[in-house]
């Protein structure tokens, strides 16, 4: 079983207390208007996935390819659109509004977001280099990285050498964060620990790939409610016909 993830927005960090009075640092993630706007099928696309959108956008604020795709699908354009690959039993109907209770308190999740950009930084800050000695002949080069290449062979700087450069502003995934709880009224998810990115960053939340999960809503809470309603309506009609 592989369930769909959610697109959320990072609100910030706070602390929450458990039943024993212990404080837990948590990151608050807002689900907002995260909606299923399309599906991928094995027959047509070669794989199975749910297409999710978050934060409705005006047409003038959306790239033309995305706008055309939204018009073809018959849905509104969204600011953030993401595909989540799922198993066949976790396909969610188009138009389903996803909620925070898609995740359960106590389960583990993986989060992915764009980290804060820190600009051009030296090797000590960027790669945790130790630097050179404070004395013993070192003059005005205490934070430099030292030699970067070789002599005759290979006679160049090898690719991937740790040097000064742009730091941050890259996609970062943090695994195995525990869900402290959810707020269904405000559609919020509370995740223990820190999540990459500044406040307001889009954060993708999925079931932790390295953990086993039990008693999760499949394919999701809203979809299960819809299926139950349809089954109840069918049962009522059957009873009416029988009478």
C-alpha cells in the first residue's frame, strides 16, 4: 500500500504538551485547500498517481502550460501542483478535498521542502571545515580551505570538491518525523521537530518510507466518508426495493 501525500504550507514552530506535561517542539503545517485535481492511470500514463493542487490562483498568476492543463481537466488553476505516486487501492477521486486527519497522531512522515537560502558562504560554514591553525606561520588564511588540486595527475580540481559557494535554497528531505497530532477545525498538522524552509514555504508530507504503518485511512479520510455515504445510499435503495 502506498498512500498519497499532502501539499502543506509551513506556518512556524511552537511547543505542545502531552498528557504527561512534557513539552514537544512542533512545526505547524497548514493543509488549506489541498484538493485532488487529476489522476494518472497505468493504462494511459504507465503509472498510477494522484495530482494535487494547493492554493487557488488567478489565471494571470499561472504559467500558460499549467493554465491549459487545468482547463482541459476542468478544474481551477492552483499555485502549487504536485504528483504523488500511489498504489491502485489508494487512488482518490478528482475533486476530493483533503484534510489534516489524512495523517494519524503517532505515525511517522517524511517531509520535503526548499531550505532557506544563505547566500555565498565559506567552506567552514558550508561544509563544517575546521580551518587552519591560529598561529604557527598562518597569516590571514585562518578560514581558507587549503589546497584544492593535485600536481601532475590529474592536474585539475576534481568535480564535487567541497569549496565555498552558494549555500541553502535547495530541496531537502527530512525522514521519520513523528506526527504529534492534528487540528481538524483549522486543518493543521503538528509534526515533531524542525521542517526545512522559511515560514510560508510549500512542504510535501508523505508516509515515512522506512516505517511500517497500521490503521491509516485508505485512501484518505474524505474519500472513505464518500464511499461510506454511497454504500449507505445503495443499501437504503435496496431495502426500499425489497419492501
